[in-house]
C-alpha cells in the first residue's frame, strides 16, 4: 500500500473510532422518564396515554411501602394497568425494604427495569441476580446521603444507577444542591471503567436544570411535578429534552 493510501486509511480509521467510540458527552442520548407519582390518580389511563403520545421514552413507577419511606404508592395492579395503556419502557423504582422478596414479581408484572435501593437490603447480590434472571434490566439507587463510592464495586453488574436528588418518599421537593456533583463523579467513575451504565436522577428536575444535568453526565431524567403540573405536559417534556 502506498504511503498516501496508508495515511488516508489511518485517517479514516481514526475518524471512525472517534465518532463511534469517543462520543462527546453533549451527544449522549437524552431520555425523560415522567413519574406517575405526580399523575392524576383519578385519570391514570388519560395521563398514561398522554405520556405514550409524548417524546418521553420511559415511564417511571415509584413503589413505596410506608416503611423504607414514609409514604405508600403503587403496587402490582397499578403497574399492570399502566403497562396496558402504553408500550413505553417501564422504569420501576422500588423504595421498599427487603426488595429481594418482590423484584421478580415486578419484573413479571411488566417492569423493563427494576431499581432497588442499596440502603434497603442486606442482600444486594441476591437482588441483582433475581432481577437479571427474570429478564429485566438491573438498577441500583442511592439516597442523597449515600456516596457514589458505595456502589462502585457493583457497576460492572448494573444497567443503571439512580441518584436521588431529593429525599425519597414524596413528590414536589426541591432539588438538593450537590447532586449534580455526584452525577459528575459517577460519570467519571463509569467512563474510567469503560462501562455503559446509564445514570438517572430523580427529584426536583425541570426544564430549568435539565440541561445542566444532561451535561453533567445524566442519561435519564425523572420528572414528576414539572411534567404533570405544567400547562402543556408534552411541551414541557420537549423543553427538558432540548434544554
């Protein structure tokens, strides 16, 4: 091969590698996962169909037991009803103690991703294994006081890490300052290991901080009140995606 052709070949190869393996953070895929906790429970099918029409790719289902968090929310029947009204990805967030007792059931009930709290169980590996065997994707969540270093050893086994930017249990709370720094730390940790783990954040998310969160390294933003209390929820979702 002549020298000019060699130069052209390696130039093409370098461009290919850069484009497909060194994707800038600003080009990372953006996903909005509206939280049904903020939907109108009296018109759940209507609100689910709105999400189904929207640019949101996921639907976030918060499951609370009144023990791990001071509130009670959805169970299996509600998850089933929501899955019957949309074909979107079911993003199920368990805020319950001893999640190992229920993760398989949620996967079988329609969850595409099952996320549990590392603080809620002494059987983290069992939860991961049960979810994986059930065919769902595996997520682990950490509360605001839990450092990202607590889940570093688990990253090779995970599909997603959910950073809580409010105290779990209630919708409508304000974003906790410092949460964006945790996203940056986690993104650096994931990238340094060459992993493809997604970062999701939940709590106080709106069009006003969506851009900063995506740039910090988030892949998925959970938004409840910002979507469902907006005059035009579908437009609000677009605004967050384009922030």
